C-alpha cells in the first residue's frame, strides 16, 4: 500500500520562506522527490494559520486571506510540476492521478476560525478544493474550544455555529478533523457528525498525558464512528519510548515511541483505526528526529514489522484506513 499522509504544514512553511524554494527543491521534510521515494499516493497539505501572526492584519480575516494564498500556491506548484503532482478532490481523482504516475495533493484547512462565523466561507473553501478541515487550533474560535491544560476550557464544546459547521461539512462531503479540539468539542463533534471523523495528527494520551493526545475512550469512540487517527511524529506528543527518560522525551522523536503509539491504537481501536499524520514541517525538531523527512518512512514500517504488525495491518495504517474514510465521506 502506498502512503497517505493526513497532515503536513509544508505550504505554511514554503509560503513563509525564501521564494526560491518550492515543492521540488526545498529544505522541508516534504518535497516531490521525498514523496516519490516514500511512494506517496496522497499528501494532505494543510493551509495552517496562527491567529497571533495576524493580530495586526485583521485577525482571523487576515488568516482567511492567508489560506487563499496557500491554496493558490499549491495550485501554482501543480501547474509547475504537472507530470509529478496534481490536485485531487475525490477518491476518483486520486485514482486517476495514480494511474498517471502522479502524487495526489489534497487541500485542508487547519484552524476553522477563518470562517469568522460566515457559513458561506465553508462553501467557498469547498469549491476551492478544501476536503478536510481541522476545526480548532490552539485558540477558542467561532466553532468551539481548543485543547488546553485548563480543565474548564477542556470541558467546553462546540458553539451553535460549530454544530452547524459540522452538519454542513457532512452535507458537502468534507472530512471533519478533531485534532486540537478540547475533549468537550471532540464529544460534540462525534455527537453531531453522521460521517466518519478523523484526528488527522494526534497520538495516545495513555502513553503521554498531553491534551493534544486522545484518551482511550476517545480512540474507541472514533473507531466506533469509523474514523481514524494519524500518528503525529512530534516528539512532544510521542513521549519517551522504552529507552528514554522524561527529561529528553519532549525533544526527541523516536521510531520506537511511534511504534508504541501505533500498537496502542491497534490494541484499543483495532486494526482499522491507525493512520499516518506526520505533522511534518509543523514543528521544530530540537532533538533527535529519527524520521527527518517523508523519504525515510520505511524506518517506521520496519519498526512495526519488528513488533509483529502484519503486512495487512501495515497496508491499512499506511493508507487503507484513510482511503476507506475518504470513500465514505468525500463526494
């Protein structure tokens, strides 16, 4: 099975860097050569915005304009490298791209606050090719509440507009992403969505007690919903593995710890639950990064095989589980 990666922040990074860099030649963890080396079938490219960066540029209005810029940037890259990569809006388009030897690029939005309480914007984003939206980032927005170490914040859920957004995403055929959501927002999303929901880049709270990670109850709920969780490679969400102490755990991203999270996902949610959501180019690697870019994904495959994960299970993790969700949700 070829790789489907649910989340990277490469568009955000490239649009903030020297304009001489591009999807073919860059210093990022995701590039066309790296994806080809990984046999990537589809890469989900997030249009990520951080509210703090736009305080003097209209707040979420500025964020919305930045999303438009990133959409246009990816479109320009597919025109520049038409034999290598192409946009995809559906499973059918992904399959056509694969037949033509092209990587499929799916567009997502990370930070639903860009809607600014205007439902029409969701339809605009869908028409521009957005097929997944991460409803929250790390701030309260018009949709609901984010993950937090504050229990009072963590217990709060969707706002009325957020309930309408979830329902409209179901109608459009856009995948709802619970990563970054508070526990209360997570529960509300599962309550109101009638489609499989994903956590595009989240790990297991039982292995590392971080509010960005999923509890076992959340894993079971997502799995019962038919959803998946994409393994996040950020060391701060992975923890120690069996060979590190807690002092260095926050800095290092080790394959052993990644394997532990995948094994826990399988144990709690079943083999149809785990997926890959690297979060490449969305975090600073201050310590050891054993998989520094997407071309080195075979290291995780080998580690999981060593732990007894079967070829069939690996095929599901690498892309099969997410493709099932895509077939059920996308139109």
